[in-house]
C-alpha cells in the first residue's frame, strides 16, 4: 500500500513547519531589537531641555526632461 508511511510523513512535515515558524519568530525578534536606537537619551539635565535646535540641509534636485 502506498500510504503505509503517511503518519511518519505528517509528523516530519509538522516538525518542519514548527521549526520554520520558530526560526522566523526568532529572526523577527532579533530584527526588532536592532531597529530601535540604543544611544538615545531618555532624560535631559539642566536648562538645555528647552533650547533644542535642529538644522537641516536642503538640496534641490532638477529633473531635466
């Protein structure tokens, strides 16, 4: 009979599926940790917390079509 080894095949496929899900969850957890900045200060000291300046450099791009 062809289906004699079917229970073993189901077990192997289920184990492979669970292993793949485990690896993907571990990868997502590791990637999530790296995306957050670790050196960002959470608190500021003194009067400098009111005097924050942000400067930006803007360049113009011209499309010549």
